[in-house]
C-alpha cells in the first residue's frame, strides 16, 4: 500500500483536516444572486449541483451568516451564474476580495435581470434562474433548493477552483 492511500484513510481529527481534503476537489465557481424587495445581493459559491431533471431543481449551499440567505428567503428567487474563465475578477469581487476595494459590487461585470428579477451575469458559462423551492440547515450552511424557471448557457471555458486558487480547464 502506498503512502498516498494511507494518508487518505486517516481519521478526521479536526475541521482543518476536512477543509484541507475538500480543498483538493475541483469545483466550478458560481455567483448566487438574488434581487427583489429584500434587496440585491450576490456571493461567490462553489457548492452547487443539480438535484433533479423532472422537475428541474438545483441546490447551492451558503453559509447561514451571509446576508444573502435572508434575502433569498424574503425575495423567494435566486440565479446561479456558473462562471466562465474570463470572470476571475467577478468571482473575487463576490468572494469579498475585490481588486477595486468594493466587495460584492454589481458594477463589476455585465449584469442584467433574469426572468425572476434576480441578477444574471452576461457571458456566464451557464445560468439557472430559480424560484426558491425549499431550504434546509446543515451544519454552518443553509441548503437552498431552487426550481429552475429559465436556463441559459454559452460556449466558453469554465472557471475552476482547487487548492484555494483558480485553474484553467484544458482539453487533453
């Protein structure tokens, strides 16, 4: 048995070990955005997946302390914007690491309005415009499940994230 396999099988002794292991998984990068009477908010998130094709459902996990959580619950809508490789600056801005010093600024990127009224990023690799179907708490996060009312996509390279940095996806 090689050392890498032994390392994988070690018990989780702390959340730091779990976070380090999760950091080695490759994820896409999204911006979850909502708009409506409770305000317009957006946040970068990497925990996003499909739930069902019939009916079309997606989910995203967001830290419960984020102001977007209450806004999504109040607005009842959100849009998942799957970022293309060209959206690194937008990803950083909505992760709170803005190059211009103004995090979460919809002035960064070309934003429009989706069918639900949520912000939609022009040129996204894919977009999923959703009505909030349900939500569940799990640990520090809230799982938001959305019923997709509109979807779009573009021909672009995806923005990937692994080991705390963006990566370019290439064909082999």
